[in-house]
């Protein structure tokens, strides 16, 4: 794995508020919101004339919104036509791929500045059809037609991890509790409530209705109750990411051009991408994602770093078990040891290795085509020390990582950032 031919930086980043934005906003509206936020973040300003191309990450506007050919539509909305505007698809890793390809294009010298977009409007469809659309990212011959949706696939992975390493449902709950606490402080998150606040709101509502108040002593009691129904054993409702509408944008620039826009760029240290068999039955093991391990290997080698060098990370917690696998596959912890770190609070915002300070997909939301770029937006804010409210980490972040997974691990993009 070689080095980038020239240095590449992120010079601006922004996103819209994730949530159930449809019908008020569809992809074009959310993209404009994200674009304006990103423009505002560029210290010395940026205009369409400064940008050479628009790389768009989107999973399936074709099925979600009956709109294909999204690249030129998005570019035109912000004054970037007739410049190149390709669209990239890799399930939930779509905009992670768009970001990686923009990094490579700028490093190669083809372009100097690229606007990278990620977007998905999922709530235009009812939940059943959202599930049907997302299932097309699994194996349509051996999984989808057999009724294996993504909660079922990740439940299979979780069950295997439980059996091999002794992981428990409470360990999954700790991931959800931590990420909701982080998301409660993120003004761009879909779920800006802690699990405790959700529990207390439920108790208050039942009391007002004259019904018996549940005897929940803490969040774990709540998460073990019928208010957190089983979706696919052992995964319950609060183990699953949300159906989300949202968009995100970052500006990627070469080193010699970046200084025109800012004195404090966030540099790309390394990037990697891996793949795996789409079907779980074709894989050698269920408790590890080979695509993550390969993407991480490439990124670490390019960056000249090791897992111990990373100070914080945004990882792909589409289900709570996925965060645990990511922590292990990225090399932060030995296999089977991530849950010990979670129990010890190491991955909390004030821990030794903060993970998903944004709230992650679990609380921030998961508009599948926007997630990869949104992760980069969070890293940009944390490394610059401008995270909103009370969610800025308590140390100066010099090195960080994003991990963007596609489907049940068929695709993975890992990006490493440094000051």
C-alpha cells in the first residue's frame, strides 16, 4: 500500500439535522442545508468556482425516492455543473467510498478541491418498504429471499459473539446507553435523548394516564422490558439504528490549495477499503469482519500508525454489536476484550478512547448514504475543538479514525485523520 502522491486535507464540513425530515425535506433540500453548513465552516470562505468536482455518496435514491442519476442533480443545485458529479454506491458505506475516491483524486492531481456529498431520504417509504429496500444490500439469492433482513443477520453475528466470547445483552445495552448520552448533546442528532430520559418520559406518560408506573430501577431494567421489544434475538429495538433522512458535506483539498482556505486543515493520514463475501454463510467466521481488517490494514500502513496511535473514532454502529466488532477488528482491543473496555467506561466521551461522540448511528441516526461523510464531519469538529454544547472531548485530538461499513460487512472504508 503506497502513500498518497500529495497531501490532502479536509478544509470544511457540515451536515443538516438528521431525523424524519420527509415530507418537508427530500435529498435536494437536505443537501443544500449540509452544503451551507460546510461553506460556513471554511475559515476564509469557499465558492462554487473554487471547486473542481462533486462526488456524491448515496445508496438507493432509485428505490427510496424513484430518483436515479443523483450526482448532476445535486451538483446543479449548488452551482457546480458542468463539473464532474459521479455517484458512488456501496450500501451503508456509499459516502465513505465517495470520500475515499475524492481523496485519491485530489492526491493524484486530477482535481485540487472536491465537494463530497452524502445523502439519503428514507422516510418517503413506509417502514416495511424501507426494510425491503435495505435488504437489497444483502445476498438476494441466499439471504433476502429466505427472509433474512439486517436485524436477523446482525442477530446471527451477535449470537456467535455471545457464544465465542461470553458477550451479554447487557454489554449491548451499555453501547446504546453510551451513544444515546452522546447524541443527547448533539444538536444534529435524530435522537437527542438519553435512555434514562426516554425511560422517565415513559413513566411520566403512564402516570398521567392513570396507569401503574413500571418498577424500573435503572436504564437496564427499562431496556429489558416490553418497552424495548425483541426484534431478532438477542437484538432489541434499542440495539438497532434508526430510519433516518439526512445529508452531509465535506470539502477535500490538496495541500498547496488548502492554505488558501484555512490555516488549520485536518489532514488525511491514511485511507483503506476492503470487501467480503456478501452472504454470511460464505464467510469463514461470523465474529469478525474481514473487510474492516483489510481496510484498517491499508489505512494504518499508509498513515504509518498503529491502533494505539488513534485517540478517538467514529465507528459504524448500525447495531450495537457492530460497534463491539469494530473496536476489535480495528485493533483497538483483542478479540473478545472490547466488552471489558465498554464496562470500564473507556469508550465514553471522557474515557481513554472516545468512540461515537456524535451519538453514532444509534442516536445521531443512519441515513445510509450520508453516514460515511457525517462521520468525517464529527471528526472535523472534534479535531478543531468546535463540537457543540457539552460534547467536546477533553483533550486535544491529534489523530482520529472513521470506520464506515456497508451491509453486513461486505464493504468497509477506514480513514485516518491527523492535525
